[in-house]
């Protein structure tokens, strides 16, 4: 198998695979602060997951009774020993799902280790989150539906020589949590997008 062309963002890839997925939740309501919107866990013993791009955003699909802050934070999860449960499975390992090069084969992420909220939040397994988010998105939905997050926040890694991607090793991951409780009546649809390389071989 030939390695894919060099990555224009300068991130190393030896042909183990390059992937990208974009998913959304259904309209959700009454989530509380700390509820998990989405998560991805990496469990390959000797391989690395190199996160190159992340995007998170939302749309207010049903108006809140009164305007309120809605914000989410993205965290790195270390010591991710037990997978999250519930929500909807993202299923990146199904053939032809998320592959940027069909000759590279399916993702090494187990089917149950990528999740996004359904009508209920994703239930946390056993993991330790970083003390603070490394990225967040905010907005202030009014009493009118159709308000979107201030921006569909996108974080691209590796555009410059000084930039460095997020490197996930075995039993590490990315977790997206709601930061402020949702008020009554309002409903939100959340969007989560991630692009990554899978690097074969133990690179300590």
C-alpha cells in the first residue's frame, strides 16, 4: 500500500489513514452544565491519533423563554479507561465512513468509542478531563428560533511551523461538554466535526 500524498498542513502521516467526519445531534433540551455533547476515545495500543482540525457549533431550533447564554467547551481526556455510553454512535470504523483515502482502510477507532448526544447526553465513562477547555464556542440565543452560535468555531492545527497538533495516545480522547445549563423550552442542535491522521507504529 502506498502512502498518501504529503499533508498540506505539515502533519506527519505514514499511510495508516486520514479521516474526517461531521455529525449533528437531534434537537435537545434541558441539558445541564457539564453534560457531554460529544466524545471520541482512542484505544490503539501502539498507534497515535493526530487531531488536525476541530469544529463545533450549534443552532437554536426552538426559542428559549428568555434570552440566555449557551456555551460549550472542548477538553482533552487523559486516562480514558472506560468508554462513554449513550447518545448516538458516530461509527467511524464502518468501511467508507470518514476515509479521505479509500486504500488506507477503516479507522482504528472502535465503533462504540465515538459518540454524540441523542435526546439525552452522552454518559461519561471513566476519564480525567483537563482542568480547562482548550477551545470553546459561545452564543446568546434570544426568544426567537434560528439563532446560531456566534461563530462555527474551527481550530486547525499545523498551519505554521510553530503550530502543533493534538496527539492522542492509547486511552486518551476529546470530550465536548455544555458549560451553562439550558433554560426552559429552548432546543438546540449541536454540530461536531473532527479531522485526524492515524499514525502506525509506537512513536514515544
